[in-house]
C-alpha cells in the first residue's frame, strides 16, 4: 500500500502528511520517556504534524498548563527536529492566559514560543470562542502575530459557523490575515459537523478541517466492546462513554469496521481514521497515542485508502 498524499493547510504554505498527532496526553498520561518514544515513532513513521495547546494539561493533579508544549519543545531540542515538523498550538485555556483579549493573545503566544523553544508557531488556533471580547480585537491580534513572524497561519476551534463567517468578514474588511483551518469535533459516530453549518463554511471558505475526538474517545479503535457475557465494557469513564456508543448503533458500526479492516489487513482504528481523512474538507484527523503500540495503529491509517463502496457502507451504518 502506498502512503496517503501530502496535503496543504488551506491557502497557507504549510504542507503536511494527513495525520495530526494529538499532544494532549504529553505530560499527563504519557511521561517524558513515553512522550519522546511516541514523537520519535511518529516522525519515523511518516508523520510530521503535531497538535497541542497551551492549556494541556492544567486539569491534571500537579500540572499548571503548558506541560505538553514543554515536552514537545524538549523533544525538538534534543532531536534537532524543528525543521522536520509542523506545530499547531492554541490559546485561551491556560490558567494564566485565559480568553482571547488582544494583550492576552500576544502574551500567550510568547509563552508558547518559549515552551516550544521555537521562533514561530506554524498554525495558531483560537481554542474556544470568547464572547466577552469583540471579534475585531481577536482577529487583529492574531493577524498581528503573523505580521510579526511569530505565527505562520491562523486557525479557529470550537467556533459556531456564524462566528467563523464573522471573523472572516472582519478580516477581509480590515485587510487582516484570514484563518485557514478549523478544528471541530467530528468522527464516524459524531456527525453533527456535516449538518450544523461547519462543513458548509469550511467548503465555502476553503478551510482545512482537523477533527478532534477522531476515534470517538477510543470507541472507534475497537478497544471498547461487549465482553463475552454481553454486558457493557468495564467501569472506566472511557468505557462508560463507549457503552453509550454501543447503544447508539455502535455494534453495527463495529461490525462494518471489522469487515473492512480485515479486507485491508489493517487495525480498526486505521480504518476509522482513513474514513475521516477521506471526508470532504478534512485535511487530517487528530489522534493521540500514549504508547508506541497505539501509535502504530494511527500511522497505519496513512496507508489505508477506502473505496467508494467502503466509504458508503461506513457512512450508511
């Protein structure tokens, strides 16, 4: 099997392999050694796009935010890998840099650059909409970072379609740099993106889409299934979420995924990610891995190309 072709991020000059490695686990459920192993394996396996955020992982006991960026920055420095990777990070959730006021965006970007040990952020997202700050202020702040050479391209995440359209209108009218990327929740069993106006605005504006929760919190990896006695998966929070998917036609989804995975001699997770990668407007799914074994299943998706019939069968179920 041949690898999936590289893809360009919107109208930017950024070109990537069509799989984003999620950095939310680095410094949380993956320590320094495990994080380095995953990053090494990702690069060796043909990946080059790393997605993180300044807030990762302030929610974990003992953490204060910025742990993921710090580990990625250390890995880049030790491996000399800056020119080999494209880095996306986000602003608005770090406890010290909360929200999208202009001064906060400027200070947060400088803090992310310091943690990452680099002079530019390739793709910088507004992580969550901040209704308390005028969009004109936020759009101008992001554009100024591009003018300053600190950011190469702009993205938005967790924004409503009308707010994205408004940002784009403001940017055009003000001669500002336009967002080129969108990060929404989207996967084979969470399909609201297709009908809530987000895909429509992405198509209309040429935004590259990078879905998060690409594997539906692990359910689409096939890991969470019924046990032999027919009861739902174990009692962990993720298993509980998986049980909910099982009740929402999840068994039928897994049955089709199993059949197609067998036909491609590929992991179920790889087929799930390949389906997502091949959807309109999607440039690359985002998926995280705590171990090299999990990473191998993600990287396998780069070598899976589903037929029109397979895409239709999965979409229908």
